[in-house]
């Protein structure tokens, strides 16, 4: 039981990590590209890297943090314009080829020794060079604490039955939430929204009760950066919710289904696609900025594999949904850590060492993604009638 508790604590810690939140923000942007508009962007990591570089380089060279944010978003905006102008009038596969190539160009330029004074070359930019401006905004104070001090150890001395009962209730709440989100209209009306809010609050409280996670208040990877990161996830989700319910959002869905029909109505399809590419890219840049706050800016950490992780999270949660990107990102990273820790705990070293468990976790997640795409292509929260992949 204690080993299982350690594995679940590790999964909870990874699910709450700021880098999981950063990927969720990038997946939200990718959802605008691929889920709602049908743009096959294979270079979301390029937008993330540009955002991170614009933010870190500016602060590193003694510019204010606000200027760094503007430089990061401006670089992503220019990148989207350069990519979209020659490709958005062509078939979708041209955009995929251009974006994955351009993202790799950005990564290799960042690795170049000629730009060591700006990008730090392959070694990157240490977080200590730009993080102080962000941590200086913290009002959380110093020291460390557990978010909810009251946890399972305070009930019956942490007996096994307390944890088993808590897990059963937590699983039931998660199942109810997923079913209500899949059915649609979960937030329509005050009563429905209040019920969803109550379930969410109860679920979050129960998770922290079962899996207490102590952290520094304002450290490198403390509660302050987590608070900001997940607050931005909620804000980005709300913004996308408003966008897709607007007439502009309905145009995106129309372009995804039949852009000739939208063009016949007198709409400028190229302009709408460009707007979607820019907005999704700005979300990617924001995700890149959050991604490097607890770490350093290293070009290889935001290579093409990160784009594939984003697509994996999007397909797991459900493309063309509001909460699918967030759910998919949390499941992807938490499940990977759960598989890794489980293999390390129960598989002998003679069969699989610690380095191999890391690789094994990606293999299992990849196989799970294949099964999801084959048997439930719309993802966990997706609607088969709205979106289906041709597999």
C-alpha cells in the first residue's frame, strides 16, 4: 500500500507541475489550429521556443519582464505570418511540412555557437538569468507548506481503508465529471454550473487530501509558479470557450468541415485561417514562457518530440473540445510517471533498469494512443458526430 501511495504521489506531483500546465496551454493553442480549424500544424514547439527565447533573452539583457513578454509574443506573431502567408492557400499537408521544418530551423539556430551571447548556444540560458523578475512578484512568502495541511494521515492514522475509500470517491467524481462534459451543456444554466463547480472543488480537495504535495512557497519549482501556471490555464480555457461560441468560432468549424462552402458565403477563408494560426501560436508562445520558468531555455528540450507530446495530449483529451487539451495533458504526464514508477518498483533491475523504465513509459503511452485513435478517435471528451479522424 505504501508503494502504491508513493506512485500516486509522484503522479499527483507531475500532474500539478508547471511544465504540465505549460504543455496544456500549448495544446489549447494547437486545438485552435487542428481541432477547430483543421490546420495541421506540426511545429507548435517552434512557437513555444520563440516565446521562451523572446522572454528570457530580453530579461537576460536587463529589459523589463513586460517587454520580454511582448518580444516573445511578437516573435510568435511574426513566425505565424511567415509560415501562413505562403501555405494557408494550399492543401493542409503543405502547412505540416513547412511548420515542422521551420520549428527545426528555430531549434538549430538556437543551438548555433554564433549566437552564444543571445541564446546560450546548445547549453541554453540558465533560469537564474531571467527568473528573478518573475519570482520577485510573488506574495506567497518564503519557506514551504502543503496546500491542504489536513490529509489522510490525520484520519485513523492513515489506515488503508481511509485511502481506499478516498480513491473510490475520487474516481467516482472524476467519472461523473467526464460523463457530464462528454454529454455537453455541463455549464448551461446556474444550477448546472453550480453543480459542476461543486464537483470540481470537491474533487480537487479530495485529491490533495489523498496525495499531499509539499512544496516551497516561492522556490524555483514552488507553489507560486504553479499558481500562475494553472491560473493561466484556466484563463486560456475561458478565452477559447468565448472564442468558439462566437460567430468567429463557428466560422472555424465551417472551414474545418468545408472551406469551399464558407468561401461561397463571401468569407475570406485565408484571413480566418491566418487569424487562427496567429492566435494558436500566441498560446504556444505563452506555453513556452511558462515551460521555462522552473527550468532553463534549452533548444533541445523544445524539439519536435514536444510537438508530438502536444498532439498526444490533444488526441487523448479530445480535439475540438474546451477541456480536452487540459485533461489530455494531465493524463499524458501523470500516466507516464505512473508507468515509470510502477515499473521501477515492481520490475527487477535484471529485467529493466531505471533508464529503461523511462523509455518503457513512452512505449506504453504510445501504444495507448494508438488504441485510442483506433477505437475512440474523438478522444475522451470528443463528440464523434463533430470530429472523426480517418484511421
